[in-house]
C-alpha cells in the first residue's frame, strides 16, 4: 500500500524556493493560475511578503505543493491508496483527492487567511505556538499540568511523533522556552506568532464555515483520506469539509495517523511538499521518499 503525505506549512522564504518557482514548468503554471484567481502576481507578492501576510504565504505554499504533486504524478505515475494531509497540508489533500479544484482551494485559502489575520488581531491577547523536539506526550502533559498549577494556561495543539506543539499567551510561551532550555534532551524548534489547532479558534472556525466554506461545493473523493485530527479514514466529501474545519480547533495527532497507516498496511510513504519535518519523522517506520523543491531541482540538474 502507498500513502501520500502532504505536509503542513513550514517556514520558508521566496529565496529558498526561488529556482523552483521561476524555472519549473509545473510551478510556473500553478503560480500563474493562482495569480489569475487572487488578482495579483503571487510570485512577486511572495518575494516581498512579510511574515504577517498569511494569505500570500499560505497561497504560495499551496501553489508549490500542488506543483510538486503534478511533478510526482508525471515522474512516478503512481496512484496512492491513501492521502494524508498534515495540518495545512489538508488543503493540498482537498485538491489531490478531487474534493476541490485547485482554483477553489486557492480562493478558500487566500480568503480564509485574510479573515483569520483580522481575527487574530482582535483577540484579547497575543498567543504563540511553540514547537519542541524530543519531548514525549507524557512529559508534555506533566509540563502543561505544572504550568496550569502556576496559573499559566498551555494547550497541546500538535503531536508529531518527535515534535510537540504547545499554544499559550506570549508571556507563557516565553516561560516555556526558558524551561525547555534547561532540559538536556529536548530543544525548541520554532515559534509561530499565532495560535493554531487551538480551542481558542472555535469561533473562527464557525465564521470561516459560514462565510467561505459555504461558498464552495465539495465533490466526491477519488482516494480515501486519513484524518490528521483523529486518524479516521474519510471517504465522503462532507467528511473532508469537516476535517478541514476541525483542523482549526483540534490538535494534530500524528500518532493516530501513524497507527492508521500501519493498520491499513501502508509500506511506502511519498512526502510531497516544500521543506518539512515529515520525511525524517516517517523514515523510521515506513519506506519514505521525499519530493521537495530541492529534490526536484537536483533531479533536473539545477542546484
């Protein structure tokens, strides 16, 4: 059995994927399609984007992901048995599975990100999400309990095998970093200056459902999807829609995804997307093939 993993949003600048965007025919096509939909040059906007321009960054990530998916199909000629979208990778899965067209998904991504940015700005406090490497789920729960006993709220919003993601107010996350720095076997990886996959975003989820998701029609799925929220296997279009919405206020549980992958006898995982952790995370349990802008450009002789 073959699984196709489409990873979530990872920090990446235009310069890191410049050669792919400017020279790869699949990327050039997808960026042009995206530009036609949003009404401005996505490549130029991505080149100049600041970290708070989420609608540009997310749209560019989606365009790159689908361009890499186009390359995957041409090079390998494979049809995966299951698709898995990690976090924002669920949007790519929506396209890959046939649930949405690229155009529909790009519009939904762009408009949802703009709306979300306003929502974040209006929240009662500044919240961050912190990624930590090599902290077990049990240790994470103990850490959360310790913080809560001191009146500091932390929420587990992601468990990605060797990486956990915790969300809290900016000052609480700063205290969390200080604690992590004192531990020898784990370390901080990255901080996002916004909440993700958090119960803080339930109202945002409802707003996006009513304002944007209601405007697109989800179509029958061409491939089963393993949910990154609970590991369940979804085969219906409405299930895909709910999975994407649940991603706003439910934690990512890759341990449950991995369990389902094994139960379904997936042996090989193709990880298709810009820079991410998943090729490394999966290689210990599955035969893993990574397809990123770097690997594509090396395969065509551009380094």
